């Protein structure tokens, strides 16, 4: 028996809940695709689709027989001048067991504030490494979660695979797992799965599969996540009920309209926002650049003072000019 098979014997067997569970060559391909969502504020009207960020998920098959998966999730958003987001890189088996995962959550607020959790398999346990970074401090903590006491642990990357699979088979019922938070705390995680039903969502009438995930932490804190998916496993809406923002499908993508076989060619500059893939890439690059520039300015606080000194010298040197023309004067310098 290989080391991977030995480890699998010590972890959960999802066939306990879904006896016919199997990821074969057909639904394996169905699980692997890229999707993007926009992040919107809940305080705005539901029809106001102006995004405050973007969210991208990519799943690929890897391994010698392509029976393992690589999951990459990245998000970024800007709220009230603060830029933040998350990153996840995870590998998992076709039995939804995590092999290795790294998750990061970050926020720029007078410098970089970041939390990172890494989990990897070591013999009979998951080895956990927690890193917390702020402008004036950095701390590292390690811990071990043994399979004997945490055999039902499912990673966030495997959670993406699980939700897609449940939507594909239209599963009905409740699944019980454990998950680990970004702070390293183990929590109970229950999935309440509701078969696809026809409903209206963001102005579209379509079949929607629903997963309600209830997370209960050791301190009694309770969180609920409600996810709506198409029967093909694509996310339509992802809603943490206790946070002020929501993830939803790009409004430029209509789930009811199949791909057109005949296209009317128009200049790209007039229609690029209608291309969901191009618009999603634009959002990805936009918020990545915002985060990059914010990080650079946080690492080089002297730039702010340099600009202030420059503008002050220009203003003093041009004090007798008409103030209405001060902008053209600045631009000429």
C-alpha cells in the first residue's frame, strides 16, 4: 500500500454520506474550469452592480493519472480606501483529501496586515504553520492536527471541489466536516444541500442549486455561508451572511443565453466590457495594480513627503500667478 493510500485510510471517506461518490474521467473534466465573480457591497441596491472587487477560481487536474487537483483562488477589493483580499493555493486528491494548502488574507491599513496559514501532511497528522504580519511585528506559530482526532477535516480548496461535485450530482442531504480557520482554529462545518429548483436570481430565471454551510467555532461563534450554483457547478452567488459584501456572477454574463455561433464583429474599444473574460481580466489586473501601488507607497513613506515638498515649492514660487491657472503651471514643471 502506497503512503497516499495509507493516509487516505486514516481520513474521512465521503462514501459514508454519498455511497456512489466517484470522480471518474468524465466528471473530473467537469470539475476543472475557471470562473470569476465580482464583489459588491450589500449596502447598495441589488441592481447596482458596481464592483468593489473581483474573485477568481481556477481548478486544474494534476498528477501522473490526472486524478489530483490544483485549486487556485484569489480575490481583491477596495472598501473605504482600504485595499484587501485573499489568496489560496491548494492541492487535493480525487477523494477530497488535502495534500497541501496555503491561505493568505491581507489588508493595507497604514501598512500591510497579513495572516497566512499553511497545512501539509506529515506521517499521521497535518502540520500547521500560522504567520501573522503587521508593520511593526511578525509572529510564527506551529501546531499539529492528528488524523486520529481530526479525520473529518476538509480544506478550503477541497471545499471548492466538493461544492462543484454536489451541484453536478444534484445531491440532497447534510454533510458534516471540520474546517480550519485562518487563525488555526478547528470548527464544525455542516453543509445543507438543497436540490436545484427554478427561481429568480439577479433578474434571471433558472435552475439553482443551493448549499448552506454552517460553521461553528470552538468559542461558540457561528457563521453561515449561502452559495447558489448552476447545475454545472458554476457559482451564481456566494454570500457570507454576516459580512457587508457579497460575491455574485458578472452581470455581463447571462446564464440563460448559450454561446452564440454567429457574432457581429464590432470594434473592440466599443464592446470590450461585454466580453466577460476580458472584463474579468481587467478587474483582476486593476485590483492587483491597486494592491501593488498601495504596498509600494506603504514601503516607501518618504514619497508622500517628497510630493508634498515639491508641490509646496511650486506654490510658493508661483504665488503671484492666477490661482485659476495653477494646475497648468504644475504640469509644466
